[in-house]
C-alpha cells in the first residue's frame, strides 16, 4: 500500500507542477461550455433570439399590408422587407432563415378561397435547407397571421365584405362541381354570416370572428411550464457544462494513456519493476492517479460554472460527487484501455481522438440526445458517456435525488471494471 500511495502521489505532483498545462486544461472546457450554453438558451430569463425573416409583398393590398404588420409585431420574428432578388440572396448567404413571397392578387383571392374549393393563392417560401426547425416555426406563425387577417377581410363590414359575400354566393350557384345538398348548406352558411354582419352593424358592437373583431383566432391558448427542480428556471449552461466537462476530461484520459506508453519507451517501467512492485500495482496506481486528477478537474470546471454562469446543483450533492467520482474512474480506465490497444504513443493518439469523439457525440455531450433518431437513443444506453451526461444533468437543473444518480454510477463503474480488465490483460510491457 505504501508503494501504491507513493506512486499516486508522484503522478499527482508531476501533473500539478505544470501550471500552464493545468490552466489550459481547465479553461478550454469552460470557454467552449460558455459558447454552447449561450446557444442553448443561456442564463435563466434570457429571451430567445428572434427569427430573421424577409417578407416580399408583391400584392401591396390592404390585406397583405396588415399581414406584414402583424408579423412585424410578433416577438418571434425579425421581419425585413427587401426586394425579391435581394431576399433570395440573403437566404442563400445565410443572413436570414427564409423569405415569404405574398403573390399579386392575394388580397382579393385569399378571402374568396374561404368559400370555394380549389383556386387558392400560393405563398412561396424560399428557405435555407439547413434551417428545417425554423421553417416549421415560420409556416405555423404565417398560418396564424394570414388566417386572422383573411377572415377579417372575408367577414368584414363595409362594401368589400358585402361584395365578397355576394361574389361567393354567385360562384356557389354557378359551380357545377358542388353537390346540390352541399350547395344549399354553403348558401345557408353565407346567409347566416350576412345576418350576423347586419346585426353587428346595427348594434355597433364587434362580434368575435367577424371583421369588426379579431378575425378567426386559434381556438386555444398555451401556457408553458418549465419542468425543472421547481426552485430555479432552466439554465442552458447546465447541459453545456456537463457535455464539455465530459468531453475534455476524457481527453485528459488520452494524456494518461500516452504518458504510460512514453514511460515504457523511456525505460521507467523497467526501473520501477526492479523494485518489489507488481504489474497490477503499477497499472492500478496510474488508474488511481488519473482518476484523482480527473475528479479535481471536473470539480474545477463546475466551480467556474457555478461561480460565473450560475449553474446550480439542484439535486443531491452526494449524488453529484458520486457521479463525478465514477466518471473520473471511467476516464482513467478508458485512457489505460486506449493505451493498451494503441500500443505506441503515435497510434494511441489517433485511436484515442476517434474513440473520444464518438463517445462524446453519442453520449449527448454536443447536443441533447432527444434530437437523435429513436434507435440511436436506445443504442446510446450502451455508451458510458450517455450515463455521465444524463447523471450530471439529473443532479443539476433536473433537481433529482440520490436515487437518480445510482444507476448512472453503477453503469459507469461497470464500464470502468470492464475497461480496466481488458487494459491489464492486453497491456504489453515491452514496446
């Protein structure tokens, strides 16, 4: 045991003595976590960025002008009104997410299309193909604003509204594509609308859903509740610090593995083995020292997240420390496994970078796993970094208790035992 502790103390002393390398190792994940955290929503209470969007009004009617005005007032959009060629060029350059083109005649054809099948005006949307999520938002909000203004125009007071209804009646009577029973029902509906309009004009009070009101609105409203610990709103930095911490601590495991191979190349292993020290003791001391270093580094990264970016341990503190400790052991055993498979420092670096990037990518360190296809989400349960990231999130913004940490700890320790056993069995003592 004395020899084991002496070897661990030596490794720790050598690592901590290089202050510049230590500073870079801690600063790099903090800076990158800050960047990713800002993209994922940032600090609590920060409003999301508005979607930059172009609207090209080729009709210039009163209806389309009201639609554009409604979209400008919407907090979800940052609406601009360039000419069509300029709008398409801005989409191509990635400066805006899309360009909506309201065609000529839209103000006249859209209200009439509410009362007859087919012959609907077509709104073109020029989109950035890399912004599929933004496209769904644009189409949904566009439908809301257009429907409200078109219904106000179709059912509105004054000459235009009356003319629209009269024209709709005439087209229904003359249409040969509508069944006679349906024709009677449509005409009865328009008569009811006309009576409601007349009643509104006589009373001077707006009837919701008609032109004097707000037009046809969505038949519901929404109220969002953030399901977190209940004590604090969601902090986007909580996920980014979990992901970037896991990534860069794993990279430190690469240094452990390469260091083992460099020690073997320089003959240090032969000198140590000349002493009454077994092979397992030597490798075990490297795993222990590497785990201690990884544990301290992860605590340093989270200390910066707590102090600067207001990341909070809303769940169990004991569970948090257990997850960090289990991941530190996993990192150390992973580094030794990579060294035993790579066999030389040069080969180990390439293998380690590939393996680490795959682990952090599949583990949800870069982006949350919910964006993965379902089969990939199921497969990542066999990836140790998935348990690390999920466990750290459970102890921070999710605010879960110790029971939620234990499965992640058990999974990472199981992987650690497997990695360590394979590493010891495959490690070559001579290059």
